[in-house]
C-alpha cells in the first residue's frame, strides 16, 4: 500500500485526536516499518490495520467507523492535491465512473507498483450508479467514505447502499450510489 495512505491516516489522527495519539499508536503497534512512512514508499497494509485497531482500542470508536472517516479524510486530501481529476468530471457519478479507467491509470503512471482496488461501474439510471468494489484488502468502508466525501465535493446529496458479496470479508462489495439531490444552479 502506498505511503500516502499511511501519512494521511496519521495526519487524520493528529488532527482529530492529537500528536501524542499518533506516537502512542506507533509505539503500541509492532510495525515492520517502525512507523516511519514516506508518501512514495510502499508498506504492508496490515500495518494500517494494526494502527486502526489500536486507535479503536484507545478511542472506543468502531474499526469500520474509523476506516470510513479515514476515507472521507483521504478524499479531501485527493481533491486538494489532485484537483484535475475532479475538474475533469461534471458530477459525482461521472467522477466515480472515471476512477477505474482514468484516475487509476494516472495513479499507475506515477506509482507503477501501486495495488489499487478495482471498480466495475454500471449506470442504472441517470441518478443511480452501481459500483462493484474488489480488493483483497477489504477496505470497502474506506471506499464508502471516499464516495460520500466525493459527493460533498460536488455539492450533491447521495445515498449509498452497500452489499457485501464476499461473505463478510468486504473484499467484494456492491455499492449502489443514488444521487438524491443536485446542487442548486
């Protein structure tokens, strides 16, 4: 998993909790990297899982809720860092349709060793998109947070239904994203 994911997770922890919490988490987890991440490095995703579990234990927040919140944070980072990806699409559903065939292709140009999830998209109607997420990492809660924050970026209100197709592992999840309201012109 690319280091930017780790550095942004630690940034979120520092912003929402404290720098001391970041230090506590790193000290509590036996991380192969020692908790020293660079945005361009590649690290074992199990380190992120360990950090999230440790944060859950210290805050009482459920792991899925923390991963979801991190997805929202990560989308805000992406919109600030890669505005061109977002300006190339007119709205949430158009952007989500571009993730696999446009955004991920550009990410792979920058980071050829990136292991990205896949998203198969199908429009059900003008305001509804089906996305099937696949990843051996099982971070569909992160994907859901990304989708929600993406809709907020476009000023849209969406509802998201999730159906785990992988018997609880969250490695294959069907999202149905329905745009409930478009921004006022």
